[in-house]
C-alpha cells in the first residue's frame, strides 16, 4: 500500500524536488525619512528572516523587504515605535508563487521564444540552438564555461561577419531570482535575428549576448527556492556566492559579505566563482572589440554606471551620464507601465557594492562604457513582474538598447 502511495506521489511530482514554502511571509514597503531610520533598517538586512529586495542608501526612497512569519509581530512593533512609514505590499508571498506556478505549468521544450511566460534554462538553450540552425549566416552559439552543476553558460554571437567591428556585450540573470532580466536579453536576440527590419542594427556592430549567466541558480529558482539569488557553489555551511560581488577589482572593499550564508557573500576570493571566471575570460579574449557592456538586473528602475566600490566618479563620468540619461529617456517615453529610471553611479544612487561585473569590465576589462540596468519589479504582484508585464518591459527596454547601438555605431564603426 505504502509503495503505491509513493508511486502516486512521484507521479504527481510531490517528492521529486524539495520546494521552499513562503507561506505566511509578508512583504513590506517602507519609506525611511531620516538617516537614523535608514541605519537601523540596514542593520536588519544582515539578520536571518529578513530579505531586503532593494536597499537604497538615500532617504525618502522606498525599500521592499520580505519578513518571515515568526518575526512579523516584532517587526511591525519596531516600525511603529520608530515612526517609520510603511505598508504591507504582499500579504502572503506563497500566494504569489502559486500564481507564478500556474503560469509556469509547461516546461516542455519548444523551438520558439515566449514573452508570455518565464522560460526555463533548458527552453532558453533550446531556442538559441534553434536560431543557430535556422540562421547559420549570422548566428553562432558557444559555451563560455561550465557551472558547478555542469550546466553550460551559453553565449550567442550575432554578426554579419568581417573583423574588427565594435561589439556590444549583454548579460542577464547573474542574480537567479531576477527573472525579468533574461527576457530582455531574449527579446534583443529575437529582434536582431528574427526581425528582418532590424538588419541595419547588425551590419556594423556585433552582438554578444549571454541570456542566463547563472544557470544553476536560475534553475534552482524554478525547482526549489523562488527567491534564490546566488549561484550554487557548495560552501562549508551554506550554498552559493553572489557572482556580482566576486569580480576581482577592489574586491570586498564594501557592500559585500565575507559570510557564506549571506545574500551578498563575495566568494572565498576574487574570481573564485566559475560564472565570474567565464565572463572574465570571454571579455579579456574579446576586449579589442567590446565597446559597450550592459548587465541586466532587477529591480528598482536604476540606470547605473561605475563606480560601485567608491563614491568617486570616473574621469569620463559626463559621457556615461549623458548616454545613460538619453537611454533612460527613450525607455520612459516608450513605457506603457510608467517606468522611470534614476541615473547615476552605483555607489551614489544605490549603494556601495564592490566586486560587481560592471566595475571590473570598465576598470580591468578595458570596456569604457559599462552599465548595470535595474529593470522594473512586480510591485504588489511580487519580486518579478507578472507574466502579462513581460512584454511591456522588454519592449520599452529595447527602445533604450537601440539607442545604445546607435551610439556605439556612430562612435566606433567606420
Ligand atoms: Zn541583481
């Protein structure tokens, strides 16, 4: 009898993977109005049971935090006694996950791309392979490295051939749970390869795109823990390092953790992580050509450029700011969902975060123009936008990416 029950459970998928439940977890939106409120809140960010989804350093900007059920009462008392403005953003996070699960139902491999759902790692890889087969004249797909769990990190090159063309490097999904980022990379790929009217965008500029830089972490968010951020490298006490704190340029100088159980754990040393190594090696091998680096994250609607390790500005800050502002304006103009970007250096508008890929790419990798784009989040509907908002986000962001292309073509192509 027990055996039959087990078979039934396996068939239903109940025991195939262990899934973390967020039943009873509440998300709060908080707006600190004084420096002391901000300081006490950021001290909470290191405590277990609090998951800060964004931690702006400036006052009067909202912060979203997910709180475990056993801490809810004391947290709300704390907010009230400190007169901190807040409201409950999401009553029960598990309900958001259940809605997402319905939308994810099909993990079946298809040859095309979808912007009506979030695609799995396997579906994304399959789409890239299909493009390589269908468009061999302009598409090549390669692996830039393997992960701890032996998944390849795919890169698609879109090029009409010839050498010494300026190239744009794009990556997405360094942070596993930031699901809206890979669709932005995929939409860029689809528009460049499958939409013939965009042919001029690939004539003088090459495109190098990594839609999922953290395949292990990304897969883990589908099967085990929807809010996983890091990769899946094993540690002594906890799994995973924050790949975006692991780049060896002013490594661990600020905004990163030496404790392996924390979300911003920087790894045991600079470039200890396979994913960071893979991107580093690819950039160094192609640094002559790469003229622009865009790395997509979520969320917060920030257009960020170096430095992240210091509040000092790079010498070419005016150029970075002018270009970033023009792109942000184009996105805002195209937006149907009210997107509005804040522009500036990582440290000054968001928070100090040393070891980021954007800093290393500019500081060591030799790519002058380097941006981190924090896409829109889901607001009261969760960390990620609900599936019906994928298309509006990728479409508006594409308007900005086209502007970046025009700038690179004008400045570097002859
Ligand atoms: Zn991120």
